[in-house]
């Protein structure tokens, strides 16, 4: 298992970061850890991340941890997670 600091989550999802390479690296790391099922997050990660869609992220991470194949939602904000995980995200 690999534990990520909250700033990796923040850099992966913010629309403005210091450099695009930081965001690309954060997304790459998240994808790899999710695909290898080695990502570990704590409630603290999500609390520190609360200002930026923490509940959506929690749902994606929780669904992934329980090997769900699909998330169904009306929330268009979930679209940003489609390339970060193997779970199909259907926005109704």
C-alpha cells in the first residue's frame, strides 16, 4: 500500500496549479496506485481536501476500494474522475 499526502490529491484535481507537470505527475501517480490497488487514503486526506469536492472523491475512492465497476450519479462534477480510475462513471 502507498499513502498519499493531501497535496497530491489537490494537484491532481485543481484547475490551476504551479506547473502543468505537477498536475500530470499527480494524475499519473493516482492512476497507477488505483490500477494496482495500492492506494491508501485516510479520513484526514479527505478532511484537508474538503474545500475541493471531497465528497465526490470519497465516493470514487470508496467505490474503487470495494471493487465497484460503475458509479451512477446526476453530479456532473464526477466527470473529472473518469480518467483517474477504472470505474465507469455514468452521469445521468
